[in-house]
C-alpha cells in the first residue's frame, strides 16, 4: 500500500451547456487529466463533463461512485478508500462547485475526519456570480436553499427574509425548482414591499444569461419567462 495518501479534489463543472474551457480554468483540466477515481452526483452527467473537458481520457479507466439523495450515509466513508491507497479522488457536482448547495459536502466532511487533504479548485458558482452581479451587500449575505412549498409558509418565510435584508442589510439568496420559477417571482413581487429590491439571476454563464435587479413594484409589470431555467433569487 502507498504510504502517502491521495488528495480529495473538489472539481467545479459548468452551469449548463457552455463549452467547459470557456468558464473552467486550466487547473481543473489538469486535475481531470490525472484523476481516475471520482465521487459524483450522477454518473452520466459526470462522464459527459469529463469527456468534454478531456476528450482523450478513456472512459473505461474511470472508477465512479455516486453521492446524491439516494446514497446511504453509511456508505460515504468507504468512498474515500482510494485516497488511503495513494490515489487522488475528484468530486463533481451536477452543476457548479461541489459542496455548495450540493451533497458533496458529506464526503468533504469525511475527508477531514480521515485526515485526507481537501483541495478546492476554482470554478463557476451560480450563487457567488449572482451576488456579484446583483448590486447587493457582498459582505453580509445568506443562502437559504429552497423556500417552503406551502403558500402560507412561503409568504411567511419571504417576509422574514425581507426583514433580514432591510434591517441587517444582509442579502438573502435562495433557489426554486425551475418549473416553479415564474410563480416564485410573482409571489415575491406581490409579497414584498414595493421598494424592496429583487435580483433575478438566470442561466448564469450561458448565452441566454439574464441578470436584473429592480424594486418589487417594477417586477410586477415586467414580463420575463424563467420556466425551467436555473435561477437564483436575491432579496436586497
């Protein structure tokens, strides 16, 4: 057995069908070139990304474990076995950066417990890119994941986030299931105070990218179709 442990590389991928090397740094390509062991959210999309970023890499050499909502938590520690044998392991999300709004965080936690070095690589994060482009407070912000599905609970949560945004000047980020994006924007424009700003950041890094910040009152009269398009919402 190799006495030197391998590292756990957090490998960011694209946020859509953009050619990888337009948004992914060269360092990521170099990592993919030498890593054969992967922990991914879904195998099919991970293989497609690896092929897109390094077409000459043989798919047959890849050893892939899946880590998603169907994974038994008890199986996660063993996914790092290659590191103890001296092999580097890469973590790939379905979109963006592993560990950020992503199940990859569970294996990163295990890496620290097993004294395995974690190496985060630079790449696109829809949350940070949306915040950068929003005009909101980039020193105080919070990501809230998905809001409640129940209409009344959702409105209560939205008002709570608005209070935090206005009283603490803390930008409030969240996401929605893509097919409910239009309903979410309608609920926001109707529930928030007229001067409260809303940023909509949609299809980030894609040719169809749309990023706009306006008061809630102006969004009421704005027609934009967000259906089935990856979107970050920010209350400012």
